[in-house]
């Protein structure tokens, strides 16, 4: 496991930003990004946290959706995925504050 120089407060986790790559051929232009995968790896956690570095956890991505006004339709809204990102030593990670129970469980070996 990486030795990341970051210790979150209790209930806060630093997780990877793995993306979901669906089967089949999809084309993305340079402005589009692959969606986050529901399975992420804990990279840093408080020593007394439920999940610890190396745990692969299932995240409820629907809780990251935020409604924003559609720029192409002033009457409509679109859902936009928002996360808190932090960069440490050139790598970007998601900071999860789990009071809303974003993490639903972990994968068992």
C-alpha cells in the first residue's frame, strides 16, 4: 500500500479515483470523462476508522449527484457528479466524509 502522507479525521477517507470502463467500444471526446467506478480503494483513513487502507469499498455514487441547470435548456436540469478532490504528491484522490454513508460495504477476500 502506498505510504501517503495524509491522515484524515475520523469518518473521513481518502479513496482512489478508479473509473468504470464498460464493455464495448465507446468514444469520448476530450471534454468527456469516464464515470467513477462504484468500487474504490481506501488509500488513507483514521487509525480507528471502520475501513482501512487497502480495503476495496462499494460507494453509492448516487449520493454524489447534484442537480444543475442545463446550459442547453434554461427550463431543465441535469445531474452532475461532484466529489471533493485532493492532490497529494502529484496523484489525485477523492476525499469522502462518510457521515451520509457513501460507503455501503467492503469486498471480502
